[in-house]
């Protein structure tokens, strides 16, 4: 089960690979010095305090009357949300997760209902001591393992790379929006 | 049990306590007191470490001793439980883990409050998180008391009281001094111990039957006295339709509740990225799945080797099935092997309880300090003082849990774990899913979703047979039972979702498109994540 997840990750697995990613962005990105991205100040505040106890500087002072910086930072997210690249990432995520989640929930509820409402069917012997209920129970374990593996593989191959590119672009846009407003 | 068992079990357990206290001291050596460090362990754990810690957080003594015991007594019906506990992780993996890691900081309320008016939402989500944690914690504390009585053969009240106080004191020390870093390492150590113990016992059971699982099952069925019915569902939950609906209700709560458990959600913040959160969930699915597969072997093994009659004579709920099995596999009572294995199982069970309560205490102290205190205080304190509040909150929650654990120590509180899952599924999951996926969700919807799941879940339990109106209830003398099921999930989970929808469509507030765009972009890309 785990073998596929033990691989050293490509882009996006940790701070080191993100630092590598930063260089891929070439000249325009170089004048912006990102420190460690995970500890960097937020592109726009997430309603949180910073270490000094004051609201983080990038947080709009009041949400009802956003300043120009906040307004532009908000536009950045709307702009990214409407972009083709983001729609594609979201579509890939939803096209996998919605049918997947529906399938395993129906399969699980069906199993529980069958076990409680149709014990006769579940007790039907298959081979030796093994009956339908045993097979269904072990089947639940098996489908859980397989779906977890399939999800991880789908996300790694189809979603991680474009999502990381989007992350970087979004953060850059948000930074640009803020600098422009100051 | 003989004195040898007790001495050896106590020695092993003291060893575990010494190691964990050592870990706590070691990680608090270079303490900065930042919130990042206290709540999230600096976010620098690897996916494998976090996967083990999640498994250590999730596999409680109830599943180690309880599920194997249920299988030993009722056969297949015990297995139904473990399936629910495992499949729940797919909900976590598909819908929650990565998105929550990307757009929250420390707690569930962070994710919801980012889109909404912060104060009411934080108070609602913080309240329900603390509620879930306290229910779960009391169940574990009472379990610790009974476990001591069972495993050390001391049924005196004093032993139980000291077990509850001891567990409470240790968890407060781990959490308030070591924060998330100490808690995580304790959970990792515990997960390794528990899995090693389970693997050893499983191998011994399989060796006993020469690797023939078919014969193991047939022997179990034969010794149970139920024949083939032992291998099919129906012995425990197959009674009248109330019992059947009760099990369906529990099944729903188990599968949907895990994704709303605060101590599970807070584990995703201990890794650097959403990708690492996903990989840690895949690790934990592998570990938890193998663990439950092995408990099935242990349960049927206990039925085949020890026999359900001996198990239920020792403890009516079957909790001693695995220790008795260990005694037999090691060579029987009085033999060295039996003594050692029994003591190891007892020590692992203690370690399990300690690691689980530490995780829950930490998560609830985060909810108290980061959500409730931060929203209710008038003046804005510093982040440093928030961590101090969290440390004291851990002490306070420890005291509350000890007090409730002592009050409830003679009551049958097995339903509390199911109830904690039901509250998590009814109050926390709807608000979380709506805020991540519903464009039009509003502040009122969020507040209603939380309270609309929380109050029905608690209220229905108060009106259910577990509290009054039946010989096994908490107050058998009175009868205000109006709801027939022991687990409220089948009613309260839909109510939570319904309340969230109702609150949203009836509010005048128009959902902020830009805020939703921000949540969606952040959750799927990780932009701006900490």
C-alpha cells in the first residue's frame, strides 16, 4: 500500500522543493526575496494575529471598508478563481472526489444496511468458513486501501504540479497588488 | 491475575511513563512559546511521522480491547465496527485533509471563520469542538479506571480513582509542558508499541492454527456455541428493528464523525504542506487498516483459543479477551511466556489510553484558547499570552476530565465514544463541508449548522434509553425516555446539514464572493498557507 507514497516527492513536498520552484520562475521573481515560504508573512491576512499581538499588517483594518490594498488582494483571488488554470485544477479534483466519495459512501451504507436488514443474505456460505458477510467486510477494507491509493496517485500526477504553479502565481499577484497600493 | 503479572505490567508501564516524560522534557528544552510550536509542533513533522501519530491518536484502547472483545463474544458483529472506523478515513482523505491544511492555521474554526464574521462562528465552532473532546475524554478516563481494575485484578475503588487521577495528571504534564511536539512523539511511540504488540499476537494466533484461517474461523464458530451464525451478522445488532436502526445510526456517526474530530483535524497542521497532509493520511490508512485487520484475527482467535464463555465470565463487555488470549498464547497462566505477554498487552493498553487523551487534551485546549478565549476577551492580548492560556486550559480541561471521570467511574459510559463521533458528525462536519464547498454559505448558516447539529445530538441522547428508562441506563430509577435509539446520528446528522442550509437561505446577508474565491483558491492550491 505504502510503496507509492514512500517515493521522494517531486515539487511541493516541502520547503526545499519550493525553494527550487522559486528559481524556476526566472528573472521577474528574483527581485522578490521569499524567505522560507511557510514562515513568510501572509500575502493577505487570514484574520489572525502576528507574533507582536497586533493584527498582521496585511490584514485590512476593518472588513467592511477595505483599503485599496485589501481590495486588490481580494481581486487577486477572484481573478485566479476565474482563470482557466484554476478551473482545470478544480475540475480535476471534483471529477475524482465527487464520484469517488459517492461510491464509497453508497457501498458502505449498503453494507451496513445489508448487515442489519438482510442477515440471511450475508450468512450465505461461499467457501469453507467464508460467507458473503466476510467477503463484503474484507471487500470494504480492500476498497478503502485501493481508493486511498488511487486518490493519492491521481492527486500526485494530475493536480500537484498545476496547483503549485497556481500557488506561486497567486502569491506573486497578491504581493504585487499590495506593493502597488502602498 | 497473579502478582507476577501485576509487577511486570507496572514495571513496563512505568518504563513507558518514564520514556514519555523524558520526551516531554527533551522537546521542551528549546521552547520558544510560539503558538506555531505549541499547537502545531512547528509544522515540521514528516508525513510518515504524522501518519504514525494520527494512527496513535485514533487507535484507542476501545478499539484494541473493545473491538476484539466484541468479536470474541458476538463474532461478525464486532467486525462491523472496525469497518466504520476505517472507511471514515476516506472521507477525511477525499474531502477534508488537504483543504483544511491549506486554509486553516490551528483549529476547525480557522477554516470556517475565514469566510464569515469571525466572532459568532469561532464561538460556535469552538464550543462544539470542546464538547466533542470532553465527551471523548471522559470515555477514555473511565476506560482507564476500568482497565486498571481489569488488568491488575484490583477491583477496589481506590485503584480506579488513582488510575483516573494518574492518567489525568500525566496528560496535563505532557500537553502543558510539551505541547504538540511532545504529544506527537508520544503518539508515535505508542503507535509503534501497539502495532508491534498486535503483530506479535496475530502471528502467534496464526501459528497456533498453522496459518489456516478457515480452521481458525470454524473453531471459533464451534466454540462460541452459535455455530455458523457466529460468522454472520445478527448476534448483537440483529434483534428488533430498534437495535438495527441503532446500529445504522452508529455506523453513520462513525463514518462521518472522524472528519469532524478536532484532535484529528489539528494533526494536519503539524506537517508543512497539504501534500504532506495527504501523504500522512495515506500512511495512517495503511496503519489503521492493518491494525483493524489484525484485531479481527485476534477477536476470532480469542473466541477459538479462550472461548467466549471464559471471556464473558472475566468481563461482560469482552474487554479482557485480548489479555486472556495473550496469556494463553504465551503458554498459559503461571508460565513465563504467558506472564510476559499478558504484562505487555496491559502496558500497551495503558500507553494507548495516555497517548489518546494527550491528543484530545491538546486539541481542546487549542479550541479554548485560540477560538473561545481569543473571541471572548475584550482587549487584544499577545499571541504569547494565548499560548499561556492554552497551557492553563489544558490544566483546566484535565481537572474537568478527572472530575467527570471520577463521577462517572461506575457508570457504563461505552456510549460516550459513539456520542462523541455523532456530535462531531452533526455539528462539525456540516459547517466544515459547507464552508469549503458552498459558494452561498453565510455566517448565520454556519452558526445554525453548528448549533443545529450539536443541540439535537446532545438532546436526543438525554432523552434516549442510555440516560433513563431502562435497566442499563445512567438513571434507571426515572423514565424520561422519548427517543428509542442510543446513538442520535441518524437524526442529528441530517439536522445539522438542514440547519446550515436553512440558516443560509433565511439570512439577509449575501455571501461574499471574493471571500469564497479566496477560500477556494487557497484550499486547492495552498496559496498563502502557513
